[in-house]
């Protein structure tokens, strides 16, 4: 070894590792936002039905975690993600105790139509997250997309059933699960491009959210 040689040569970061770390970080924060969005959606519905704190917690829990739990069951994934991340459950419990204040605060900060907006955000976030988890599990592309749709839509279906309503997924002919389905397919396609994984996640999520809100804004319906 020459006098100028270093015993610890400089190691440049691996671009693939950097992209993977960035994707994990983006998806972690997206998961937090998705849980919050669907929890708010459930709390808003509980408030509309004048449920107490226990009822609010049950409805919010099913809305936020119902789709992901079914996905984990189908993929034989353990532990369930809400068991693995206990902090989500604790946050949901606290939000349920102050449901009226939470809904009032979010309504002031976001929109008067908080249920619709929160539901659209949760749809997009959970759709892409569910698809990526299924891809990581090694299941085929179409099944991965369906896992994304289940993650995104099944919680809202449970919410409506518990609140004794025909699920919006079934009675509203404006595209709901269809938006998630197309957006999840878009995400799979973007993963095969030169885009960074984190960018693909954001683009597909925004496409689902924008698509759902557009169907409501311009009353776009599916043929019966």
C-alpha cells in the first residue's frame, strides 16, 4: 500500500439503494396520511349518524383498517399492519374520543365536504400502497391490482354496512373502485418506466384522487 492510499476507500452510495430507501420513506408517510384520511372519513360518517365514542371508534377502525386487513388475510401476511404499527391504533382511539372536534377542525382546514375529500385521498393512497405490497409479495400483476382495489375500497364498504346503509361502492354509479383499479394499473405501468419509484407512487396516487374528485365534480357516471 502506497503512502497516499487510504485503508478505508470512499464508498459511493448505491443509487438503487437510495431509490429504495426514498420509496420506503414516501410510502411510510403515505400510509400515515391514508390511515388519517380514512379515519376522518369514518369519524365523519359516525358523527352524521350521531354515534357515541365507541361507535365512532368501530366505524373509523373498519374504514381505516378493514381493506388492509382483508388484503393481509388474502396474502397470508402477518402480523396485520395495524398490529405491527400500534401507534396507528392508539391515534385512532384518541381521535374517536374527540371525534366532533377532529371533524370540525379538519372541515375548517380542508373543506366543508370533508367526507368526500378524505375518502378520495384514502382511496388513492391505499390503492397504490396495497398494490405495492402485493407486488412485493410476488403475486401476479392483475392480482396485485385487485389487492390494491380491495385495500382502497373494502374499508368504505364495511363503514356503510355498519352504518346500515347500502354501500356507496354499490349504489353510486359514479366511478369509485374503477378509479382505484385504473390508478393501480397505472402504477404498475409506471414501475416499468425510468421514473423513480417514489415519483411513480405519487403520480399514481394523484391520478386516483383527481379521477375520483373529477367524477363527483362533473357527475361522471358509469353506464347501468
